[in-house]
C-alpha cells in the first residue's frame, strides 16, 4: 500500500510502498497483550524480599512459661504472630520473566505497526533532522502534526543532536529501529517512522 512521506515541516516529500505483510496484517489484541505482559515482566527487578523464621534475628528461647501466665502459649519470639517476627508466605527474590516464542514477538510487532496505520496514527518522515537542533524548534515542528504523544523511530543510528533536542520534551520518545518494541509503540498516540526505519523494519519482520 502506498503512503505519503512528509518532511519535518509537514510538507509532502513523495510516497512509499509499505509491505502488506508488515503494515497490513490483522490486528490480534491477544497477541499484543501477551507481548506487553512479556515486556513488563522482563523489566521487573524481582528484588522484593521478606524474612522467614530462620532469617529473623533473635533467640530461640521460649519467651515465657507454658502455663501459669494467663497468656496464650508461645514457642518463639521470632514467630509470624509476634511483633518483629517473620512474615508468613512473603515475597522472595525471583525472576519474573517468562518465555515467549520469537515468532509471536515478531507477530506482535507487526500487529502494533498495523494498528497505528489502521488508526491513521502513522506518519512517514523522510529524515529525522533539524536545521538548528533546538528543543523549541522541534516542539514547533511537532505542533504542525498536531501530535501530543509521539514515538519517533529512526534508522540504525539516531542523529545525536536530534535526540538531544528531543530529550526534554514530555511524551516524546526517540528510538533506533533495533529498539522498536510493542510497548513503546502502543503507549504513544502517534508513531513516526523515517524511510530508513521502514526499510529496516520490513527486512527484520519479513
């Protein structure tokens, strides 16, 4: 399918044929959900931890006599019901990540790209470059597109000055094509792809 390519000033700069196998697939919400869950699970540190009875410091001595005090019997001051004692069935350090097949991950990325195109939220840019590389200039250019939440994906390398100009703008992310992922595509309202990014993504997902 043919789509218009625009400049950073939102002026037409030709057109580009997009692969139906990458940008025109049927959108599987279940696959997108699996992919987002996989990404978020991978990000979790899993360093939460509570102490069990064997790890709580304290004596193993019986706190008071079994009988004659009028109180409930206790065997240890480190028990879960005691103040400062252990935690029963608390979290332990673990890895939250799980496996997801490579073909499912590729399918999810195709679905995410296709959903942006279907919703009219995909913009094709000839190149991600500015004249002065100032933050104020980039903000002005984004207003021309009417975009408030944007993900810009460039080729294998992002222009350093462009990335620096975008660093302080809220709701704007800039990634190289190898960093393109489902979570970041879905969390931003508008997806901007350069011609270089389209070329590499189609090769990667063919």
